[in-house]
């Protein structure tokens, strides 16, 4: 099925510009409908001893929410640290990656 007046190259260019399902959102303006959750995360960040655990089905925006919150609440003296995980990740492995990233 073709879209009248749009060739394949133009369609792919527009698609790439407007849709990025594999690239997490990193700004609150682009994270639609998550204002309450971002506020809950903010409240947790400002209370000593509180932690945030984000869970949900694949593709619902967990990474986008986490990265947006991290960027929003990171002090200006450094960037947040992002560490990717997969099914084989362990806590100790992630901790080792964090230590290397943070402390060299």
C-alpha cells in the first residue's frame, strides 16, 4: 500500500524523524501522561532512605521514565550514570560496572 505523493525515501525520513521506539525519551516535555509518576519519583528522591523501583511490561516506557527522572534530578556537577542490563545481569555485575564508571 502506498501513500499518495510520498515516495519511500521521504516516508523513511519522516518515520525516522517522528518515531524512535528504541531510543528512550529523556525530557519531561516528551514523556506524555507521566507527570504524576515523575512527581512520585521526585518525592522519593528528596526523602533520605527512599528508593525508586520501576517495573512493567516491555515497551511501556520504563527506561524513558527512569532516564528522564535521573536527568531531571541530577545535580549540575555531573551527569547521571546509565548502566544497561539484560537477562544475564547480576547485582554484583552491575555494581562492578558502576564502580568502574564512577571511580575509574
